[in-house]
C-alpha cells in the first residue's frame, strides 16, 4: 500500500472513516505508523519491527511528543545509527514479544519505555532494560509522558551536573515537558528553581508547580535571576543554546554547571575562557538519544528506583497539555511548534 493510495483514501473518506478503513485493511504482519514525507506526517502501513535477542516488542498504547521529533521531521536531527526512522522517543504499552536473551520481561507486562525512535507506531522494539514497569496508578497517556523527560532530567541534573540538596537551578522553557519535570524533581530533592517561560500564564503555572521564582522570557530575566541568586546559580538546564550562552555564564556561580540540551537559539557563540577558569565553570553538552545502551540502562533503573515511587506517593505528577489520536499527529506538532503547550502532548493509540 503506497502513500498516494493512502492519501487518496483519506481525501475520499474523511479522517474518521479513513481511520476505520485503515484498521480493517491492515495485515497481521504490518502496523500503522507515522512516516515523514517531505516534512509532512503521513499515516501509513509498514512492517512490524523484528526484535533482536535482547529486545522487547511493545504494543504502543500512547506516545509522547518531544522537540527532537520536530527537529527530525525538519531534517535537523537524524536518528542514531541502527535506530528506527519513525519519530517518537517514549511510549507506554504492553510487551507483545520478547527476544531469546530477555529475562526481565514477559508478554503481557505493562511498561513505559525510552526509545531511540519508533514511538509513533502501533508497535516498537527497544532494548529490554529501556522498558520499565508502568506506574499502576497512572493511565496510558500519563505514563507515556514520563520516560523521555524524566530520563533527560535525571541524566543531566543528577548524573552530569551532580545536583545536590540546596542547589539553585534555572530551567529555561520552564513550562515544557522537561521544565515541568525538572521543577518537580528539584522540589523532591530539596533544591530551589527559577524558571523562564514565554508567557505570564506559563510562569504562574510553574510557580504553582513549585518553582521558587520565575520571569517572562521577553523581560529582563537574567537580571531577575541575579536578584534571586546574587552569588550565582549552581545549575542551568538550557534547551536554547547560543542565544542565551553568555548571559547564562553571567549568572552562573562559582563551580556552576551549564548543561546545554538543545539548540533552539543557535549553535555558534563565543566564550571568555579566562572568566570560565576563574569561576571554575563546567559547560556540559548533552543528549540522551545517542547514549549507549548501558548508560540508558542505568538511567532507566534510576527512574524505576528513585522517580517512579514519587509518582506513587503523589509527590510528583504527570503534566499533560493535550491528548490527541495518532491520526492528529500534524495538529499535535503544530501545538508544540507554536509553543502553546504547558507540559506534554500525547498521542493516543489505545
């Protein structure tokens, strides 16, 4: 079944009827998935993944959107070697099949999973230990909002920046999925946080979530950060990059850590190395997607041991902006691209 045929069917039958038709016509060895064609998201039929000995096959119930998906769609963030070309870095679902060497999972297990790709599909394969037990008290959509953002926060705050009790942390894009997760983790581990965000509504939401202070992005936010932490902050988690780089260093305290996790504001900048040396700053560039299997195993074990119990106790909670069906993937992307969301956008495949 080719793209032109599917698009013609969709045009003739309308979205709801197209969805029904597609479900009826799909063959058992295939699955529905979203593929990128000329920077557009197309619902199509492709082969199910074939798992390796150390992998599990997950029937996806819900998948989370991330900024990396937007970048990949636009040709700016290719998947790592060997990863699926399908978008999607996190999901919740049910284990459908296990590889010959898998010992910790069995068919029927309900899991959440960190993915290198492939989440916008009915089935996805991933290494055994990148999937962990789904929190019992959360539904599929809530559970799908956890893996990528909390794995990113854990890796960068705790493993890279060595966050410890009493640290003062800045979260740029505080109302994003990573920002809302970071604020809650900072609270849970007795740290103070300052957020920057695009609107007063978003700043107020972050304050309600537990941020200590915040400022609208268009105002003098770095001046406000200096007022909040006169001696400088300990950690900055920054998805913006070059546009904020020099200002970030100006508010970073002695032995402060700047963790750059995105380049929304550009990739090229200048740096005063003398200032860097005097204050003993650490500048850390970090992504989680291309990390090796062992590092991701470690991160997901930490999530299972240290973070999921905080959901069970109610100390932290999923923050979801909107849940949309897989067939509304374009609309989901447009919400994120226009910066409308507070928290996560979820695709429902249930």
